[in-house]
C-alpha cells in the first residue's frame, strides 16, 4: 500500500505558511480534568477513480485529531482506580480491589463510564463493522447519490497511557505504561472487553481493561494521550463512483474508567477515576478523477508581519488530467491549522511557540487560471465569491480540462491576515490542494 499512498500524494500540492506577528498575548482559561471538552476526528480526503482498488482492499486517508487530547488524574482527589481502599479484600460496596470486568482503562464508547455502543447495538454488525462482516469496528458513511455505496472508516486512534502506580505495596500484573491503537489487538498486559449491549460477547478492540486478577490499591496517577498515529483505513463495499460520502452523527467518547462513586475525603469532586473526552467525527471523503500535479512554485511561504494586518503571496500549480473536456474543480484539505467554524474560507493558523492565545492570524486564498487578472482578497470579507474553502468542498474553476496530458496552470493568491488583538509569536498552517475533474 506504500505505492498507493505515494501516488495519491503526487496528485496534490502542500502549501506551508509561517507568519509572525508582534502584538500582545492573553490569559488562559481553566479546564475540567475529568471532562476537558470535545475533540474532533477530522477525516478529509479523496479516492481517485484512476486508483480504484478491489472490494476488501483498504484505501488509506490522512486524519487529524483536533481539540483536547489528554486525560490526567493525580492524587489526592484523583486516582488510577479508587481513593478509598487498600490492597486486599473489599470491606464494603464502595471498595474495589479487583479490577472490574465493566471498567476500561481506555475505551472508544458511546457512554462515558462503561464500554457501550448505545443505539448502535441493533444493527451493529451490519452498520459498524467493516463490510458488515462482524470482524473490525468501523464508522459507516453513505454515498450522497447512491445509498448502496458505503464507506467504512476504521478509527484506529493511538493511545499512550502512563501510570504512576500506588505504593505500599505496588500492585502486581500491571505495567507503568501501555501504548497501542483502538480497533487493533491490545498490547501485552491489557485485554479486550465487549460492549455491554452486545449479548454475543464479541470483542471489537474498542475497549481495553486490565485482567481481573489485578488488585489495585488506592491512589496513583494516570495520564492518557490520544492521537492519530497513521493514515486510517477506508473500505468501500463496491466499486467507486463520483460523489461525496456523509455520516449519520453519532456521539462517542474517548474514556478511561475506574471504581464508581466519589471519595469520602473529597465528596464534592464526583468520580475520582472516570473521565472522558467527547469525540465528534467530521468527514469529507469524495470520489473524483484527480489531475496530476506536474510542478508547483512558492509552496513554502514565510512572512514576518509588522503593523500591517494583511500580506499576500502567489503560488502556481502546473497540472494535467487523464481525460479532457470535463469541468474542473479545486479543493483544499487542512493539514495544520483549523477551519473557522463560521467561515470555511478562513484557516486559523496554529501557534507553534509558547504562550496561550485568544486570537490567531488566518489564511485566505483565491485560485485563478492563467489569463485571468490577479484577484484581490479582503481579509474582512470571508464570504466573497471565488474564495477557496478549507473543508474539502468543491470550488468550480469555470473551465473544462484540456486534452489528456496537456498541461494547464492554476494560480493561487494567498492572503495572510491578522488583527490588532493577535498575540506575538510564530504561527503555522499547512494545506493540501487538489485539482480534479467531474465526469
């Protein structure tokens, strides 16, 4: 699959933007360590009709995990499993010595404090396993124009677990760290558990726990970090056709669990060992006939911004398409930076040096073909016509593709925008640009 991945990259152009501003920073806000917020698994990409694969062979698409990605529990209010008991046999219902069958040290679940699949259970095998075969968990996406064409995305999110184990004595049969991928076999020392609603007790590697023989003492700390460690597998149930896929919204959580109930020492803090990060899934997968990018200029842009709040640069892409006479489109997929929630034509840059920020500079772009006048971009007019959206949606170029292998040129006008409230520092964005035709 390496060759497939390299070929896919040859159909795109990466633009990196680094800008530096010179203003003042703002203060940070507090977070809740049990529920630090909601992360977004963002999967944007294309499946090239010229690279069609047999059913059952996965495509590989890049993804990003945005937002909070860490859960940390530290004494005295928090613990790995409980703050209320010691090593040995439990003396009352609030003491948990053996690691419970119901509690996951890491889980992808629809319920915060247990391994569950919620209302997915009725048609779980059909809708949430690859090709409906009941073997590997997946998110189901349906083709907008052909509901019988289904894409199955395997959310193999990486987890890294660090434990500072309780002392006097230190529990046995438990390690100080675990790493692996959700939806894949667990690492040594963890075992897979089945979601509570699935009576057939099949393990889908979305929840992992310690063996029941592990006896936990009170206290200790744990830290879990989630990330996207590799491209995600995407399976199609039949040959591709042009168009987009959509997913029915379903709320998931990235969770770690422990003994229920609050600690007598800290009755107002709620759970002492169970917490979760909400997980939204944002997908934009489309099937197109990608044009091959032959050459690209000015793909790494470095700018120092002084008092001005807008600076401009231009890039040029030389491309050719495998078929002529079809309408041309361009789209952009963010690799660093985040699409503004209210204006998809604004890519908010990521701060790469120390310091909290309230406001960030942003990137805007307007493509134009050779022969057209260089366009203007107003940083304060994100709804103007002709601007490039950064959410993988289509922007028509109002031009048809030339005959096969005849090169064409696409120019892109970039605007790096700021405002007086942006903190000083280094900011970065990275965008993958795709030119394609529709049949």
